[in-house]
C-alpha cells in the first residue's frame, strides 16, 4: 500500500505523513488496558454503561485517507432499516468473530464487507483503547492509513452512503460539542460533531474525541 507522492510538509500535523508519524508514536501496538481505565459512554454518563462488566467484543476501522495536503476520514451512513443504530453515522466495523485473528483483522474484514475497502490499500497504524458502550459493546478502534487510489463498493444492506470529513475538522476541539437527549427514561450526554448535512454523535463522536485526546491532546 502506498500513500502517493512523498509529503512536502511531513511535519504538518494533518498531512498524511505528519499524522501517521504522530499516531504511530501515540497509539497502542498490542496488549489491553485495565478495564476501569477504558474510555466510553460512562465518561459523560457515570453509571450508564452496563454494570455487570460483561461486554461483546467488536472493532471498527478509522480509515484516514492520505489526501494531500490534509488527510480525510471515511465515515458511513447506516441504512434506515437496520435494527440497531439505523440511519446513524458510523465507522465501518462490527462484532469480532472467532475466526478473526485480532481486532485489526476484524476491522479490516468488516470494512471489506460493508464498504468494499480492499485491505491492500489499507495500512494499520495502531489502536485506541477499547471503547465501552451503553449497549454492552467493547469496541476496539483501529486507526489505519488508506491510499487515495482505493475504490468503495457499498453493501446496500448495511450502508446507505459514505463520505469523507477533513481530519482537521474532526481533530478540532472547537467542533466537539456536548449534547444530550432522553434515552430509556434517562438523560444521556454525548459528543456531537455536526458536519454539513451529517450529524455525527454518540459512540462515533466519542471515538473521534478519543482519537483527538490520544494523538493531539
């Protein structure tokens, strides 16, 4: 996998080379954090996450496209008929299967299945700590650089569309708003990052916030 021509400004934080270098220095490269230290919905909502500590393992891919001069991130719109999180903005990903060698392998497989992202165009950089959700998932976000030469083929059963967001927008804390709404009879607080016609919020926004804190915070 290549990322195109060499960066003329490799130290720029949002250039492909600059981001990849910074992320490689600050992301995880194996192992797992102690459970109490993990980020998740409970950070803004103490007591909201499942209290029995039983989580289903999942992985998502954070596909950072090596656009010049500034990288972008691929996000998807889930189809409206899905049972869970229908119509929401998400990263490609899903449950870790027994046949997956690692969370990275699961994230790459899901990206191939959901948006047709050929893994030969993808170079994993590292992972964030697993993100705990109020619906009982422990999600490992896998950060990867994606060659601009890739082509997407969306699975219409799962994905209604895909779009790219400039990395500087997502990594600017000025765009990390706090929102809330009533869910299951309780007020839930979350991050939200409206981008044009797209409303990024909830777990996806929380993972983006975690990427910012780890790489740029």
